[in-house]
């Protein structure tokens, strides 16, 4: 029994050093050396292109809703900010979905509120725009989700719908390697390009 | 069309992996691979053991159980003293006792059930030294058990079944470490974060939003999280977050890594027992069930979300996008989910709680089949071998021949052990679910009402009993009740199967081989594949049908009703 215990302790410490430190630190070193932009969070001047933000102005394209945020459907969690990777505008949060099931009355009511929110903005929403994501801060929408927002953005900015359609087409990424995943538009990059247009 | 090519490329990659990783692993476990002997030898010296020192099944099992106990204690300790340890940029305090207990059991048993949100609970030190270490160790322990059982079939008249310490060392050094490292580089290259610096604050002048973004050494943990069928991510939303799983390519890679070793081990098995045909028969059973579950679940998720339809948006061409990420879409999220729940992984690139009732049914039943399609690293192989033994027994009864598998007579003792191993999991899951729905502390857990609330409880305890770790995230699991009952469920589901399997390995290794004759029941043809599939589906189906009927089936059938 003692020999099992001694071997267990030796093995546990060996693994801790080898995998907890050597593997992790070597990985961090290689990552920082080869891909320092990605390894530090793909940060740009306006935030991370990989982390969704809450957009409220009609002069910008909006991302998908969050359970918190200005278009929080659930009044109980109505807080400014939204899309909380840890803290957003002073409100603490974290990644996560709303977890409301497919036959939840609360989800029906929340979705109705989101549909009404979009109608008040002059947008006829696509399903993505009334569906909360899995991470809570999905940075992407589909090109179609951006196109339906063009009337709102065009009215607020005075930029012609045709120019906005070209902008969306330019910012859209097709499926990766031609077949993986969906066509997407990164909302932050799209809005940065939109701001540059003005 | 994109989904079609996703499947085709995965199949092609997995086919190559099956053949070449399978034979590489056979060489590793035979001791023929030595390129890391500068690390391997000192470990044996420090342990005071060597590959020549073989163990009987009782010593093998004692080593395994004591080592797991020590690992649980050490992990628990590290989580409890987290506040005094380095690499804690957010100055997070100690993890509470009940949560530390559940989490340490969870990571040591390869479950990776998480009753906490990583970014707000665990320091970088805890993530790496306490949790990620077990993501290397626990799959290696699973492989060791599988190897012991395979040797039981391969050897004749042998008192020993291998050396536990040597088996786990070789698995970690030669299989897990190099593959995880290469995959980690790909994850980071695609956008996964890998830094020891703390959270970063950013301000966007365009919309006036200031965000603090959680970061950490995520990318390389992601690689071993998937490869070791662990599933416990750095961040709360797991593989749905861009910092863990940034692109559709990393999503594809995640699915590949999850399935690579469990499928390839059937080749390793075939090679080690001297009949690749037998490995191919088990592979066929795994692949056929897996394929049906992928088809069923992705079809279910390609339907719209009933609640969104009730809110007036009836046209949902992209399927159920509630709780899914745009970059992955509906069918790829479903494929990921089935890969994760048919192995013992439990990672999530979508919110499983928000799958359609039949989509959730696919995930829940994938676990209930005992996780053999293809199952976890190591655990998938040893569990399907238990089912294969039951299948030859039933086949033998039907045609009146003495059941044999790989020349070993399957007699009363073997059947008792196989029966025990196959009954522990359903018993644990159903009893603890019964307790949870009978007491107040259990009933206050679910977020959703109606049948979906029951499914949340059933899913949580099925997931922990099968060492899967995926969740219907609405359940508030971080209560003393769920932390403790979940830990008991995980321990039973792990060691309640491992100990009988090791006993089985010992009994089989001691036996002589009966020469094949005309009367031998074939165990490498399509008839046998059908029999194994039948056993898996009938045992899983009959055991869990009543429970499943009360959850997702009722939910699916209650058209137009909301709860």
C-alpha cells in the first residue's frame, strides 16, 4: 500500500510539473512568438474583433442580442452594456447562453420583445437577430442579418442603401476554406468600415 | 453542401487516423516507440518501476485507485488554496469546499462537469496545474484500463496484465503530449488566446462601450480538452466562445480531435489481439450508431425553434439558432454536440439546453448508450468490449454454442463481471435522478419549467454518471446537494466500471485459448456487428426509455404548449 502511495505522489507531482507548467509555458512561448496578435486576444483600436459589443445607435449595424444589454428582452436582467466578456460598461458578467428551453414561455415573451424592439428601429428582423447566442457575445452576423438593417442605417447616416449593400458585400466572409461554417460579417469590422465611409 | 463536405473531410481524416494512429499506438504500448525516452526513463526511475515489472489485476487496480485518490486530494487542495498561489491576476479567492470536491472528482474521472464559470472562479494556476494536468492524466488512465482488458484477450495463461505506471506514462508522453501541442499551435494561430497576462480593458469610441475581456492560457488547454475527451473549458461558455474556438476550422479540428483516439483504439485493439478484423467489427458498430445519431440530431436542429416561431418568426431557414453561434450554424453545431456526447467529452459549441426537444434527445441518449459510439479515450473501447462479451453470450444462447470471444471461453465468472460493469452506470444514474427529483434541494435546480426542467436534472446526472460533463446549462448545479450527489454519481460511473473491467482482464488473461473450430461463433463479421449494435441499443433503450419519455419525448409531443 505504501509503495502505491509513494508512486502516486511522485507521478502526481511529475505530471503537475510536466503538463501544468512545461507544456503550458512552452505553449505560451510558442504562441507569443508566432501569433502574438491572436494570442493576446485579437485586439484592435476599438476592442477585439472576436468579442461582440452592444450597439444601440441607428447609425451602426447591430449584432445579435444578449440576455443583458439595451435590448435585453428579460426585464429582470435589463442592464446597460450587454455582451459581457467579463465586465461591460461597469456591469459584471461572463460568457454564457440564456439557457431558456425551446418550449419556454419566458423565451416566447423575450423573443416577442426583441421582435418589437427591431420593429421600433424600423427593421424587419431575421431569426438570428432575435436569437441570443451561445457565448452571449457572438461577434458575427450573417450578410443577410446585415442587409435587413440597411434601411435603419441608411436613414440615420444618409448613406445610400446601394453603397451600404456594397459595404456589406465587401466585409462578408464566405465559408472558411470554401465549405466550413456559414458566411459571416464581423459586426465591429463592418462598423469600423462604415465609420470610415462617413 | 458545406455540411456534406464537412462530413466527407472528417471521414477521410478519421479513416487515415484510424489506420496510422492506431498502429502507432499499438507500437507505443508495446514499448517499441522510444523517441521521448529522455523523459520516459527518469519517470520510471523516480517511480521505482520498469516496463518489465508486470502487475496482477489486483495490483494494477490498486495502483489506479490509489493514484486517482491522490489526484483528487491534490486537485482539491490546489483549488482550496488558490488565493495564496501565483498566476492569479484577477485575485480570485479560494474555491468553496463543496464546489472544489465536485470539481476535483470531475476532472480526475475524465468527466469535466463544471459547476462554476471558469473566467470568474478559477485562477490561471488552478486552470493549468489543477485542472489541465488531469486532462492529460485522466484519459491516460482510461487507456490503461482498455490496454489491460485487451491484454486479457491477447495473453494466455498469464498472471499479469501489464504495468499501470508504464501504460499511463507512455500514453501521456507519446500520444497525448505531441498531438495536443501541435493542435494547440493551430488553435492559437486561428485566434484562440494564449497569454499569462490578465483581463484586458478596451474602449470603443464608436459606440461608447467599455469592456473588460477575460483572457488566459486558453488555446493549449483547448487542444488537450478535446483530444483527451475531457471537455472542461477555460471559459464558462466553453467552445462557443471565440477565444476557445475562434473559427469553423477550429470547430472542425475540435470534432476531429474528440473522435481521433477513441476510433483509432479499435485498430490498436485489433493489432494487439492479432486480428484487425475484430477491431474493424467494433469500429463498424461505433460508426453506424454514431452516423444515425448525427443524422437525427442535425435534422432536428435544422428545424426552427418553436418559441421563436410562436413569437411570429415562422420562417427560420438556418434552423434553430437560439443558443448557437453564427460562424458554426445549425448542423455543424449539432455534429459537434453529438461527437461530444457520444464520447466522454462534453464540450459545447452551442447551448445544449436550447436545442429542440429531439435535438436534446439525441445528445441525452448518446450518453445513455454507455458512451461506446465511440466513447471516451480508453473508456469507449473497454465499455464496448463489455458489450461485445454480452453479445457473444446472447448469441451463444440463441444458437446453443459455448460463447467464445477471441478464443477465450466466456463463462459464468466473465458474464457476471461484464453484467456488473454494464449495470453500474444505469443504476447510478437512475437512482440519483430519482433522489434529485424527490427532494426539495434537487427540485429547485432547474431553470426551465415543465418537462424541460426534468430533462435538465436527468441530463445533469446522466452526464456525470457517464463521465461526460456536458450540461443543459440551465440547472443551478453549484449547490451543496448537486455538488455532492454529482460527485458520487461520477465516482460510481468511473470506478464502478473500471474495477470489474480490470477483474475481467485478470480472469481472461489467466485463461488458455480454445482453438477455433467449425462450431466457433464468428465475432468478426457483419452478423456480429448487428448483434453488438442490438445489445447496445436494447440495454440502453430498455433501461432509460421511461425516464426519457418523461423529458424530451413529452416536450416534443406537447405541440403548441409552452411551459
